[in-house]
C-alpha cells in the first residue's frame, strides 16, 4: 500500500508541475504606425511614440552634402520593465533596440521634409515600427 501511495503522490506532483510550466511563446512580428502620443500593443509589449526630437533630413527639393537624420523618442514596456529611448532613422547602429526579447526597429518616418513647404508640425509626424520577438 505504501508503494501505491508513493506512486500516486509522484504522479500528482508531476502533473501539477507540468501544469504550472508556461507554454513556449509563439513568435511575434508586426508593423505598426503611430502618431505622437499614440500607444500600441504587440504581444506583451506596449510601445508609445513620444515624438521627433531632431529632424535634420535633407529636404526633398534641395541638394545637400549630407543626408541628415531624424531622432525618434519612444517608450516601451513589457511586464515590469519600462524604458524610454531614442532611435535614429538613418543610422544603422541606432535604428533598433531590444527590450525583454522584443526587437523594435524604425522603418519609416513621414512626412518627408521639403524646403518649399512649411516646417513639419510635431502632430503631423507618423513613425512606422517593426516589432519582432523570435
């Protein structure tokens, strides 16, 4: 009888332990477009587009020596981890970041500046991000 109770106890512990383990998470891949102040969720990740801090891109109707760049301020949070950061549109070394297994990469910033048009208002910007979790 003691063997049977030990066997039952072992089986119950094994079943309970397997029920408590988390299933592997499925890969995530999404492309999102945000306006300043807007937040979007992808899986367990929440991303907020704070705004454009610097936009020195060469206007489309001007000939420039350098292409310039744009700095995009973002906030991201996963579970208890929250982080504010900036990504650059044209600098491949600072075009993406990772937070708790999620990779966030800037793909596009619009509208594109033109010298013949008024300056771009902060509220007119839209950033397109690619979010992945392998």
